[in-house]
């Protein structure tokens, strides 16, 4: 029988070490340059990655990190310069050639088909040389071996972001890569999920593989990575040992200046209830979804309420119920600005003064192939005067793009590009900026700084604080407990479709929140039920 999975342990086997012995990097780029039109996304970048190394690639949004790794993965062709693999010149005509050499990649934006199962998605990314049955067995085996549990039979659209990422990682591991690129893998993971991932990465390193790791979380880079290469404006500005740096010194190298501290206003006036949820119960619209059970909350003007929780505990369902993507038969379950809105559409809720920023910026937050101005129109037409007498006011849509660009420092190659051409963090700044500039009375935002660099995250967090100071009610769902601690007044935890009492943030320690995230706030019957589920 074919071996299910062959770890790349041979690296430590002296009989196989010759190709990598001495000081030859596994992968090297020399003067790698990428031009988009006249825009220099990578400017003569030299980087060396060795076996058994976790190498961080750092830089602010738009610095050129994704461009560099896409070139290494064969997705784009360099304009100049060369790549070497195990000391030999490497030219890649596409990702399949990269994979054949042992280069794997886990993308920041998932490339999964929602209506296919986990196993079907994995099968699509492999070379198809084994039967579906063998592949499914190997999938279960690899996910078990690395502690990344997956049910191969579940359809992807039912899965949380954390679970989707697990598929991408397992799919990459099933190709037994020597060199694995991870683009912001912990951006939407809980601390526990991130810890689990670090164990996996340490193990891959011990097996002799090299990892190129893009992250904006500098503390985790210090903890995990052996080397860091820092890009700024497409150029390499430094290679260093991140363990010998501080998060602040790494950030300074990335940005070139000090990062501003986020500051809450000394006094914030807490006013009327602007968003009230009354005993909201909602059956899932798929058999594996999470049932929302008796959710109640009251959020007043001037307040920021955080919702913490492990992905897949009903946060998406709650977002859908609040935004109107899922409507309730009982109008009183969601009250916006004093008006029963549970039965209203998303557009009608926007007209009441609500704004929504979903977790997935590409596809949900924006239509990838539409220009930014068209995307501004999609959410802004309800309440921002972009449509006059039935006609689109194009200058008004462009003005919205310009205002978001300026206020949120959105970096892009031209005035009104397609959403998909923006780097991840810049697109997030645009999506959040677009909604905040509408001056909503209520903002419901999911994972506001997913994939956003330290400088831009500070801008976004500050803008949420300022929005609350100006009187709005802000509901933030985030898996980043540090983020919630920094900006919220109260924090509640979602677990199995229920929402805990909100704790004042000052009293919500990581330990307390961690326990609630694991379900310990439930009564005995519920906890037993949860444990069985
Ligand atoms: N297809 C494209 N056409 C034009 N410009 C592009 C294209 N892809 C990327 N760019 C530009 O190249 C620059 C570098 O983008 P890249 O995605 O590599 O940045 P990044 O460092 O990965 O950013 P982030 O941290 O936000 O993901 C950005 O300014 C981006 O707008």
C-alpha cells in the first residue's frame, strides 16, 4: 500500500543532505524586480532562505511581499533578476512547476470553491494521480498527523475562516513541500489556533523544510522566526534576526518612522441605545451551521462592544442577522436607532444609519472585478446620494474613493483600480474607510484589521474610537484579543451560538475570555451538550 504521507525527514538523513549541505540556500532571489506598468512593486530584491529556517517577510501594506512570493510560486513572471533553487537557476512558467520542485503556498485569500466539499477542494489542487478514496484517506491522515482536524465530507461554505485556512494548509502539506510560503496565516486565528499552527510550523522546520512567513504580527514573528527580511516600497531595507529586535524596532524598519499610538478620547458620552438585539434566535440556513440562541445585547451611542470567540461559533450568523443578509420574522429582534428592523433588508437597515463591514473583504466586502468607485456605490447608494434621479453620480462615487484613499492612506497604483488589484491591507483600509466616511450611527464590523499592517491597523482602530467619540455605536467582532482590549468598552464572547454577558473590558482578562471561549460560562447541562457537540 502506498504510504499515506512521507514527511520530508530525509533532510536530516546524512545520505540525503548533500544537495543542501554547506551554505547553499534552498531558495535565493537575486535582483528580483517586478514592474506593473511603470510601478515598481519589487525593486531588485535579494533574499536567501535555507532549509530548517522560518524566514519572515515583513513590510507595510503594499510593500511588495505578496508580489515577491507570487513570483517565487511561479504565479507572476519577474521583470528582471533571477531565482535560484538549491543553487541552480530556476525559471518557473507557472505554479505547477513550482509545486513540482517542492514549493508550496498558502494564500491570504482562500482559493476554495464554496459548494464543493473539503476533499473535493483538496483534490482539485493536487495532481490527480491517486484515487479520490486514497486522497481522502491521506487527507484525514495528514490533518490528524499535524493536529489540523478536518471533516473531508463537509462543504466549504459551511466552514469558518479558521477551518478554511486549515484546508489550505493541509492541501499544501499533502504535496510534501520543501519550501512552504504562508501569507498571513494567523490573521484570523484565535490565540489557541495560532499556537497550534506554530507547533505545526516548528514541526515542519524540524522535518527540514523551509518556511517563508508573511505576517503583520510582530510579536509572533519574534517568537517564531529565525530570520526576517524587511521590504519597504518594493525594496529590501534589512535582513535581521527578529529575536534580537523589538516589535517597535521591526515596525520602525518597515515604516521608516515611529508608529502612532492609538488613543481613546478622555471622555466619551454614552447616549441612547442605537443597536438593540432582543432574544434573537435563528435557525441556521444549512444543516451544519450554528443556531443563534437567545442573543440579546444593547449598544449605546458612544460605546464600542467587542465580540470575541473562536471562529465558527455563530459570529458569521450574527453578522448576517444584524446586517439583514438573514432576516427574522420578528421585527423586534433587531432594533436600529429605535426602529424594529429584524425584518428589514440590508439596504433598509443602511437607510436607518447602519453600516456593515464583513470579515471577508474580497468577495463579500467588495466585488473583486469591480472598480473601487463601483464598490463604493454598491454599499453607498442607499444613503449617500450617489444616485440622483435614477442616475449614478460618477463624480460622487469617485469622490468617495478619493476621500477614503486620503483619510485611510489607501495605497494603489491608480485612482480607481479594480478591488482585486489592491494589496490585502489596502483593500481593508478602503472597505472600512468607505463605511466610516458615511458617518453611520451604528457600525457592525468583523475582523477590522485582518491582514492590515501595524501602522494601518492603528489608523483603523483610531477611526473606530473616533467614530464612537462622535456618538456612533460600534460593534466589533474580532479574534484578536489585544485589539479588543485596546479599543472596546465591553467584551462579550460567542460560543455555540450563544452570547455571554458583556464584561467591562478592564475586567476581561485573557484567561477569563479564554474560558468563556471554551464554553465554561455555560450551565452544566449546556456545557455537557456543548462537549458532546
Ligand atoms: N496586478 C497588479 N496591477 C497593478 N498593481 C499591482 C498589482 N498587484 C499589486 N500591485 C501593486 O503593487 C504593490 C505591492 O503589492 P503587494 O500585494 O505585493 O503588497 P503587500 O506587501 O503584499 O501588501 P499587503 O500587506 O497589504 O498584502 C501595491 O501597491 C499594489 O497596489
